[in-house]
């Protein structure tokens, strides 16, 4: 492959779907899921380095296991086994990088057209981090899909920061850019950027130096924060869903961005983050047009001040600047399973402008660690509040911060009090009217399949946006449907999250519905009559599946037993 390596693997489960629900990436059965490493193991790897011996000299690779522990562990294991001995730097691009690690290059009988296709027989999880791809950085090569790295790596010979957050940087040349790598990058190349003189591009020996002292090399340049795409795991197994993870190295916090939400960073010594729905989400934009307000999730921090705490709980209260005195409807302190305390408040606040009075609803969560106080706040107008509250829930459920020298989940999102208050926040005050289209998400399907990025949920979304809402009759149908759907769906979705058996039952129940709806994707709907015709046919089909067929079956069974 022409990219940073790719290989063929045995089929296992689908790792990625396109817009039509067709699988585009198979997770190989030999995929190695990420492993948790202790601080002792990371320390041990940190004090190792890899010496690469070439015909024209040697160079030394310093490792960064704090940033990419699984990648460093894999690299050291391959070096220890002699895997890289005799391997060729098969891809040389002057002014950019040099790449090696393909076992196909060891065998002179293998056609050069296959160089770049080889792997160690497995793939590893990507570990995108804040390391900048400056001159001398060592990073993992991969294919189109983020978790397709195995053994191939590349060394950046000129600053290439456009690679940041896209490839797993895991080391650097400890002594700058030595003569050996300069000579490799200067070699003449032929097809596929392969070296013409293989002998000068061949790794003679890769050796682990243990112990290794980093010396006075200084810290590598880093991005203050990074948004990285990570695979969602269920019960330790990779799924076809992904999440966008925000990581801030300065403030040591991490969380998954809500689906179709963006983030902006404020200035200052502490966290000042604003999350807002993406302008590409036309559903939320209809809300914004109707209300004049963009819903927000704010993440704030400040230096911990015991005078602003009561029994180890922050007494902070988020207020809309210039607004009237807030009205607090719910106010709770609760603990997680580790004994950490959180303070959650639901309030409403009015803001007087020269022309009108605007009402806002706020739910805010406050907690502390040993050094800082944190606030996660969701603000919206009351009539639309319930539809975007999932963004607040997602942020809380995935939020990690530094505790006792280690990134740990705050573990507040699963507490019964938190879930209860989210249910309360969705219900009151009830909106006078529901939106013309879905706002927030397909609640029941999202809860059933575990993510807004699940292919089944995306299928429903694409069908609604690209087919149903393209006609007046379809839009009219969605108005009535949403008024019914959002009257009960939050309750069902909450119960799905609390009851795994019920969740599986719902998933089983709605699967035939999803299958029937796919029929609309394979027909051309160019008029109101066609929308009405095909839509009615699908509705009748589902009535037959869910009501008529079971009724006929029950009647037949009862008749059978009467004849006995």
C-alpha cells in the first residue's frame, strides 16, 4: 500500500461502516486490545532505549512509554526477538521521513512491490498523544484505519506537525539527527520511494540498552491539548463505534466530546472550555433559530480553596453574568464508589435585556481533587433543555482527571442520585411544544446500541435527514411523530441504561424495524406521492410484523390447543 503501511487480516468483527451501513473495515481476529500498565512497568520501559546499527553508523531511540505504553512495549518486544535485524528502510522521502519495519524486506525473494505490506501478524491500538512530530520523532506507521499499526515505524527528518494526533509518536532520536539517518534520507530511490542501494538502508542490528539514562536531552515539544479519535470498547472488545477524546496535558483532564459537538479553549491559568453543537447539525440549528441561544456545556477549574468548601465539597454556584437571582429547584451532595463527593444543582435564572426577559435553565456539577476545583455546567433555554442534556451526561460519564498521580474517571455519572436528577432535569419544566425534528439524538436506539456513532443509529439519522425530511409530507409526519416519541423515549432510554436485560430486549425488538426502514434507502423518492406511498407501505409492513403476525400466531396456537 502507498500509505503508512497496511496489511490483510483474517475476518473477525466489523470495525467501521460507511453511510449505507456497509462494513469498510474488518477488525482482525489477531488484534491486540490495549493493556493497562502500572507505574512501575512504565518506569522500567522509560529507562530503556533502542540502538539501531546501520552500515554507515548508529543512532539511538529514546522511548516515551508515558505517552504510548502499548506501542513502546510492542516495539521493545519486537527488538528483543530480533524482528528488526535485517529489515530495510523501504520508504525514503527526503525532507519528510524514513520508514522501516516490514518483514517482507528481509527476504530477497519477495517482490519489491510488496514492500510496505508486511506486518508481525497482529495489529495494536493507536495511542495518539500530545507529542509533536518534530525533527527526530519516531512514530508508528499505519494504514487507513487508526488501529492498523503493527511493526512499521517512521522517523521524521523534518518538522511535520500535520501528523500530530494522527499517528502514534512513541520515541525520538536521543542524540539529535545523527549522520546515519541523514545518509539514509539522502539515498537514491526508485519506485514507491524504495532505496536503490539496499545495503545502506538495512538495519544490521537493533539492540535494547538497559538501563538507559536520558541525560540532558530536554523535553520534546508538545501540544497543550489534543482531540484524538478512539475506538469504543465493550467488555474489553472493540466495537464499530468511535469517540472523539479531548485531552489537556497542562490541566491533566480528559473526556469524550458529545457527538457533533465542538470545543473552544479560553485563555488563562485554569480550564476554561466551551462545548457547543456543531453548525453542521441542522437539528440543533433549528433550535438555535427558534430560541436565539446556542446550548453550551462549560468546563471550568480553579485553584482549590478550602474556604469555598463544606466537608470536602465545593460550594461553587454557576451564575449567568448580569442575570437575576437564580431559583434552585434541586440541590444534592452525593459520593461515588471511591468516596469522592460531588455537588449537583439544577436551577433557573432570568436575564433581562433592553427588549425582553430571557429564561435559562442550568445543571451544574462541582467536585475537587487534591489541587483544583472543577465545574461541569450545562446551560440552555428551558423549553429546549431536555434535548441536549445528553451532551452534559456524556461529558460527566467520560470525564477523567488526575487523582493521586494517575488519570482516573470521576465516576459520578453512574451514581443513582446523578441518574435521578438527570431524569428530573429532562422532565421539568416540560416544554410547551416539541421541535419540528429530532433534537439531540434517537434516544431509544442510542441507549440500545450504546453510542450515537453506532451504525444502526447513524442509519436512522441518515434516513431521516436525507429521505424523510426532504419532502413536506415527511416533515409533517416527523412533527407528529416527535410529539409522541419524545413524550416517552427519555424514560425508556434511562431504563435501558439501568437494566441490561431490558436493553437487549429493546435491541432485539427494534432490529426488524431497522431492517424494514432500509428499504427506503433503495428507492428513489422524488415527490410527495412517492413519499406517502413508500412511507405507508413501510408502516403497514411494521404493523404486520409487530401486531398482525403475532395476533395470527396466537390465534393459531389457541385453536390448536382447543382441538386437543
